[in-house]
């Protein structure tokens, strides 16, 4: 066993017939002790540690998912009084940020949704009078998207964001910075796991 910083690394050339010449070294949690075990017992101990680490990762993922879902539900509850969904608000926010250059493909890229899903969403929003789609005068195969007066009114109401501020108020400024840092790390790692290299542009600042 060799130590590096406050993490312990274990390299075992032979544990059992199923654990031969492990490469690379197994990364064990801080202060993990294997004690005095036979090779077979040590192998079982390592499997148990790794399984627990995987379970903890999954539990953290579930917590992240549940938190996101709860925050979105609280936000949607607030938006229900205006008759608009949070995904529709997201589209209006993007159109406001882009301006006259807004297109279905750019909106899709900004809100990180599949083009066909965004196309259907824009059609529904157009039928509700929240936006309009027009052909570009110079490029006939290009569609521009703009906000209608009704859509602008919905957007203005959505900027109150009382539910978001109330939830986020539970965090100190330091905790917010830490959360932002952690989420950005997870976001960047998740993008690398996707089959298509993709990173959405920064969200518009308000």
C-alpha cells in the first residue's frame, strides 16, 4: 500500500484467480483500512467498498434529480396562475436574449432539447398566440421566431420568479458559489458522456 495526500491507493498483484494484476490501482475512500485479510477476504472487502461507493453516487444522483423536480414543480405552480409552463418561459427567455436572429435551431441549442421537440413546442406556442414564425426575407428556407404582445405579457409576468428566490434564499452566498461550482463540474462531465459533443451557450443575464 502507498499513500498519496489524504487518499490511499492499493495495488494488489494477486488476490484471487478473479483478481489478477489489477490496473490501474483502485482508489479507495479516505481513511479506508483493509486490515489483515487473506487474499480472498481482501477481494471481498474491496468489492464491498466499491459497491458502497457506487450506491452513494446513485443516491446522490437521485437526490439531485428529486431536488430538480421539486424546484421545477414549485416554479410551475407559480407559473400556472399565468397559464404558461416553465419550458415555454424558457423559450421566451431565449427569444428575448437572441432578438431578431432567433430561429428554431438556435432555440433548440439554447434550451438543450431535440429539434423535433422544439418544433412541436413552437407550433403549440404559436397557436396560443405567444409567438409568431415568419420566413426570412433573404433566406427562404430559414424561419425566424419572435414574441407577440401576448407572449411579451406572459414573459413579463414570469420574471417575478418569487418561488425561485424563496427556495434559493435558504443558501448563503458562499453556499451558492459552492453549489454553482459543483453543478458546473457535473454539467461539464455529463456533456462529455454524451455521444454528441455539445455545450450550450451561457444563459442570458438579467
